[in-house]
């Protein structure tokens, strides 16, 4: 993993943050980011790292949703 990506997804010392990696075309990544925000999986778009070209998949882009352990889960739908 490149040092740039490590810097983007670095978790704070002593905290264990869950990460959701989104990899796909630029349009797919943006669509999934918006969907996760609307479904309240992400409470703020600032929880996503900037969209960057995926270093391990040609023509693909990626972002990472970093959730802190204190972020509440969305309510379950029946």
C-alpha cells in the first residue's frame, strides 16, 4: 500500500476505526458515497477520504469511509 493511502486511512493511536473501502468507476464511487450518506451510514461526507485513482486497479477510483467507534449505527428497518 502506498504511503499516500496509508496517510489517508491512518487511524488515531489507541482507537480502532472501522473502514469501508469503495472501489469502482468514478460514477460508481460517487453514487455509493451519496447512498451511504442518504441511508445515514455516514453522518457527514467529511468521513470519506478524497476520491483518488485506485493504485491496484487500472481505470478505477477509490474512497474510504472511516467510521469512529463512537459513530452510532443507523436504525434497522423492518
